[in-house]
């Protein structure tokens, strides 16, 4: 028989740390997007269109990654709570 044990406090700390890092990353991506938007307003001419399009696509990919990190962080938090509740409500006959 396999035994599964959740170390609630350790997983909670790790999930909170991941969430914090994801929030910091989100803020950096937003600042980068703003900086490149400002740069795009200065770089005029069709010669810059391809560069700005590539940068925009890269920023969009980073924004998607941020959302995936946030979703994963939430799922880990939910999993931790669910497993902890399940463990605390299980009773075995003696």
C-alpha cells in the first residue's frame, strides 16, 4: 500500500513563494511592455514594423506565461487545502 502525506506547511510556504515570484515577474513584464510601447512610439517608419511586431509577440508570450504561473500557483494552493482537509477527516478503525 502506498502512503501519501502532504506536508501542509512546507507546501503552503513553497506555493506562497511561487505566487510572490509570479507577481514580481508579472510586474516586470508589465514594465517591459510599457517600455517597448514607448520605444515603439519613437521608432517611426515601416522599417521598424517587423521589429516591433516581434517584440509584441514576445511580450504576449511572457504575459501568457505569467497567467499560467498564476493558475498553477492557485491550483497548488487549492490542492494543498483539499488534501489537508481530506487527511484531517480520515479516520481508521483501531
